[in-house]
């Protein structure tokens, strides 16, 4: 929610990155992996890609090999871009909407968002060559550790009587978040991307007769009340003399 305005900052990436060499000199250098570290990292990436593909139970060695290569290539490309484009490649500044100073996370997301579109397109075309859309989504869920389902469950718990239209709209936003988030290296960045679309979801609810702030307060108040009641019941049971 608080990260919603990061999308404005992302839009500034093109002009900001033109001064990347100056910023890098002033603030620090990109991360450089040693040869041994890169070998170990590559091995870990290859193992992860193989595990994700194995989870699909394809029973087709040639197809599995192609998919493993597509996924591993994407993961390595993201890693290398991230390591070569530290927050220092984006000049320190402010978010033009909020006026807040850009955080290191903001600047890293901006830097990573400038990665060529072809990287994402190559991944998606490679997946769709051998997989159904449902299987593609399963791989995307591996990248984002199931954040679509987890976040959707949260909305269902918080929003009373969530309508089919509301659920479909929110699910659409979360799937957009997942599609975008698979191009980022770690969970902090992935979560920042999801925050953009969670804010869109909450704005949608607010614009259609709901009050997200009120619903969230009522939900958290109910949780606190239940915890207090459970604690009181446990203390009462503990204080009861043994028969």
C-alpha cells in the first residue's frame, strides 16, 4: 500500500539512468561476483530451475530440458542485471508524488525496471512454447512464492461478502503484479511490485462503495478481540483448581 507511488518513480527510470555513471562514482559501485561465487550461484539457479520444472510432472525429457534452460537463463539474467545496476546507478532524489526521499529499495526497483523488455518476453515465449497457461502460472507462482493466492486469501478475509466482480478485479491486479514481479531478484523487490497492485485493488474497493481503511480496522480489531478472549479463557482454565 505505502509503496504504491513507486510506480511513478519507475516511470522516471529512463531519464534517471542517463546519469548512472556519475551516481555510481558518488555513491558506490555495482556488486561484482567472484568467479567461484558465480559458479556456485549458477549451480543453485540450475537446481532451482530443475526443481520448478520437475514439479510440473511433464514426463517429457526434451521439453523439461528446454524449460529448465529458459527459466535458468531468466534467473541468471535478473541476477546479473541486479548486480550490475546497484541503487547507486539511480541518482538520489525524491518521489515526485509524495515528496519523500527515494529509498535504496525504490532506487533498486527503478534500476531493475530498466532491464530490456526482451528479457521478459524471452521467458514468457519460452514457457508458452511448451506449457499451457495454467502451467505457466504455476511457474510464475514459483518465482513469487505463491503471493497471488496468499494475498487473495487476505482480501477474502478482510472484505465482507466479497462479490464475484470484486474478486475477479482484485485477482486480475494480483496476476499483473506477479507477471511484473518475476523480473525482480529478491522478495523485497517482488513485494514492492505487489504493493503497487494491492494499492490499485484497495482504490478499486474505495471507488465502488467500500472503505478499505474501515474494513481493515474492523478485521484487525476482531483479531485482537479474539486473541484477548482466548488469553482470558486460558488464564481462567489455568486458575481453576484441580478436581
